[in-house]
């Protein structure tokens, strides 16, 4: 079993560091593809979980800069508590703004383990952990042995966040689709929205002193985001910016638009736009929408000379079914294709 302790009882302002940490788990870990759930302020600041709750990645986030070794040790208390718990965590990560020059052997490394920590700094990290651990009622002093601490520190990963802007973390979400990467201001706006959604999860249910028997029960308290939810939010905002910043009628859609009778044009284009907006803001269909987008995107990239009609015909029957399930009809699907096509830079 596992008892939640030291969760944030009151919502605090959204933290850039916590959102960078989430996107680090999502996109920059060697095993990021395995992480599906991002649980906020339950086991720790952030905990990754795979789809079947068989693996957990535990992360403590600290946005401070020039952090000294003893303070690092104090920040490790929750990670250590989880290490000593009955639950198995696949990884223990401390995500820090920057550390002081007294900490690392090689200060050029941004990701490292304790083999890159100076001996003098390691002693202070241990001292800081012991000092802070003794203050917490959720850590038994009998657990604060040198053997336990050394075993824990050998499993710890340090991630230094000193070389990536918020926009770079968002860009990593769509790294497989570089042609649709929007302007810096759109990326920053998306980062802020992810941060706000993440922060809002701290208001979902009071979890302090909750006891769970298995890790999957953490999902019962609605303090999580999913990989697909974050990717869909990103894609929604990019497509929305394409609609808002460009002509309401996509260039690639004009040939179809011009076949309509003049008295039909306004109503029909509005129907296409409304269908697309309904799909974009239906968070219950994120998997379907992402699949349709990727299929459409890949056809466009492989066949840049294709017009909307040719792309439409190249979609397979399963994509037509997905489009129908999402709420598209033929014309609104072609409108969506045109938006994607026009958003891809040649």
C-alpha cells in the first residue's frame, strides 16, 4: 500500500519548471514512448506511468538556479520516501534549474548520475537528505541509514534545465512533423496552456493521507494528463492558429469552394469550420484525431503535388470511418485536409 503525504494542499501558481519536467518525461527520456499518464502532485511533483500502470517514473522538480549540494539533498526527501515505499518506481529524477559549480565533476553535462558528483558534494547531499528527512513525519529515522541512502542515490538521475526554452519543449511534441512547427509565440502560448492545465489538476480532489493499494488507483483522483491529451492540445492550437492567422478559406480549398453556388458559399464554409472546431475541442477523441492527422500528414509529405481531392482519395477506408466517428462529413474532411496541407511548409 501507499499513503499520500506532503501533497500541495492549496493550489500554487503554475510553474514553468514543472511543465518543462512534464515535457522532459514525455519527449526526452530514452523510454519516453512508454509513458502515457503524467500524474500531478500525488506521488511527487510529477510521476509518469505507462498505459497499464506497471511502470512508474518519479520526478521532483525544482526551478531554482545555482543550487548547492545540501539544498539538493533536502529536495530529495520525497523521492527517497518513494524509494523506501512498497511501490516500485522505474526511475527517480531530480529536475533542477542549475546547480552550483561545487556539485559536478563535469559541469557541461545536463543529464548525469552520482558518478558525476564530487565527493565533497555527495557528503553534503547526504547530510541535507538526512537533515530534511528527520523533519518529516512520513520518513522513519530508521530508514535514513547510509546503506539506504547510498542505494537510493545510485538510482537517482539528475536533469539540469539550463539549455532549453519553453518553446523548445513544445517543439519536441511535434518533432516527427517539423513542417507544421508554428511561430515562437504560438509555441510559447501552447506551453502556457499546458502549464495551466497541469496546475489545475492540483485542485482535483484532496489526496493528502489517501491510502491506495496499487499504483493504478492513483488515477481515480483525476490528477493526471495523458500523452495523447497533450499532443492533441498542441495540434489543436497549431491548426487553430492556421485558421485564425490566415484567410478563413484555405488556399488549397479554393478550387472546391469555387464550385459552390454563390448563395451556398457562406453557409457551407461555416459548416466546414464548425465541424472542424467540434472535432478539435472534443477531448474524448484524441486518439482518433491524432491517427487521422498523421495519416493525412504523411500523404501530403510523400506527395507534395497532390491536391485536396487526391489526398482525400488516398485515405483508406479505416480513415474514412475515423473521420465519420469524429464528426466529419466529406466536405469538412476536405476542409481539414486543406488546413493541414496549407500549414505544411514546402
